[in-house]
C-alpha cells in the first residue's frame, strides 16, 4: 500500500457526460489546487463546501478550463482528509488535461479504490460499506442496487458489530474468572452467558439465511438459450433483452458463435447466452460454434432449451434429452405455438415447461415466472434487508463453528477454553467489518475496481 501522506487525485466520474469531476484528497490538496486555480474566490475555511466558479490554468497559460471548485475540509469529508473537487466539462480530453495539471502540481494518480480505502482507514466507513460502494457501481438490477445501498448505509456492519459486542461482553466475563479466581465478583450467571451466545448464534444464522440471495444478486445467473437450429433462440434473446442484439433469419445455422449479454430479469441480474443451433454439421465454422454451445450448456446455471412446437414433438424431446439429461435447472420452452392449433396439447417433458411465441410475444411473462422460480427455488416477494457475500458467509460460518464449544466450556466452567472459542468467533466477525483487518484485507480493498479511482 502506498503512503497515506501523499495527496491523490483521479477522475471520479465516467467520461463523456456533461460534467466531469476530478477529486483530490490529502493534506496538501488545498495547496495543490491553489497553484492551478485562478480567477475565482480563494478556496479555504471561509468558503468550505461552497461551489466557486473560476478557471484551472496551466503555469504557462497555454491551457485553461472554466470550472467549479469545492473544498471539503477533513475530517468532514468522504475520505476524512482535506478534499477538493473540480467540476469541469465532461469531455475525456478536457478532464484528462485538468487531471494532468493537478498531478503536475504535486498530487499523484490514485490507485483503484484508494479513496474508499482512505475512508476506511480514517474510520469514515467500515469494510462492509467499502464493499457496498463497489457493489453499487457494479449492480445490474434494482434489487442488487437496493441491497448495495443498504450495505453502504451500514446496516450489515451494525448488525455484525452488535453480535461481536455481545460476544466481547461474554469474553470479558470468562477472562475475569481467569484473572480473579479467588474474588467474589458480581459475575453474570453461567446460564446467562450461554443464553447470550445462543442469541448471537441465532443472529448469525439469520444473516446466513440470505447468502444464496447475496450470491445471486452480486454474481448474477448464467442462463444459456439452447436448442436445434431455427427454433427461435436468437429471437428469444432479443425479446428478453428488449432490443435486437442477435441476427435473426429464417435460415438454419445463422448463429455461428455464442452471443452474451447482461440483462435484468425480474430484478435478477443475468448473463444471457445465445448459442449456435445443435445439429450434425459439415461446415467447420459451424461445428466450432456447436462445440462452444455444448461448453456453454455444461457451464450454465439455467438452461432454456427451445423446442419447435410446429415440428415432430417426439424428435424435439429426444434431441433435448440427449444433451441435457441429468442436468438440473433445465426449462423446456415450446416456441412457435402460434403455428399450432389453440386446442393442440403439447406433450409433457418431465421438466419445468413454458409455451411461448417469439412472433407475437405470447407466454413470455409465464416464461419469466418459471425462470424466477428456478432461480430462487421458492416464492420470492420481499427483498432481504441484508444479504451476505461469499466472504461474509465464510467468516460468519467460522464464527458459528466456534461458538458451540464456548457454550459447552462455560457449562463446564472451563474458562480458558471458552475464551479461546470466543476469541476465534470475535476475530472472524471483526474481519467482516474490518475491525480485525489484516494488511492482506486492506490490499484487497485497494484492488477493488471502484469507479471512484
């Protein structure tokens, strides 16, 4: 990790918009800005948190950019340090030139995530909130965004700290028995200590209840659209995306390679993968595409196997079973129902099934219902207040594993071993919020791809 004494700078907005913001943080941020800020009121304590109009000018006056500057004195800033924001025009060249001026005046280019890392190190946020910033930026659905917003607000960190505080209190009782064995202190009853640990276990288990939701909302679901040629795979991809991403023609074998796009289906972030039609082909390029299709099917979390309702039903089902037999989360999707009689009954497939027409969009909502059910595995109506990540759940399980031993040792009045168990649980919980953060964890924060860097 680089020195915290440096003043750092970076473009903290996406380029190409109307306005671009260059952020500067560090003890020399005000002096650095003063050296390039001309034609406006002087930045300082008297103008803190006030938007000032002026110009960013190079020393030789060969470049200037009209801008707005705002000074945020520490510790009341995002990073906890003195900070300046320069709001300039949003063109990539303009913002890059203003950043070069700031760096030439004494700042250095911030590493990815370094602003948020400084906020963490200066106790402005905990580690769960730092992760929440990254998740806001990468969110691919409204539910994922809401979850990230709640995590950034500190709900998860607060819950974990409350559990940890309970265990710290129990630990202090156990260690006081060790330190003052002959004293008749006002110790809490052993049963009360065990009850406190049981309560902590219940709260940890409640957090772990939503780890599946956390993984889905953060990582997304890989959905592969597969089937024989010309059954409407690319048409379904375009429908689910809401725009024409894949080429659609009446000719079999139009799709020669996999086509991947991100989407949100019923608030579930998904990666949709359209595949080449599976058949015996003589064309070398098409065969390569079919090989990739089969590889995608093997890696899929959900397979939408399209069947042609207007073709030989038995043949369609037989081909499907050849390729997805034994796989979980396969949805049989009968397409082209507009080409058969309304009274016609399609054969059972033994799988979750949907009947659609990509021509007139019929049955699409029912297909989305089936996909939603396959993802969650149960009715999913309310958003969880918190949903832990893979890192969080691993540490929560580590804490949960240590606590039954603590209860057993307290009951046996083996205070030394109960303290060992409690220390392990408290340490694991502290790693979630960063209270027991190691240098490796801090390096991991810096390496997270934040937009702010």
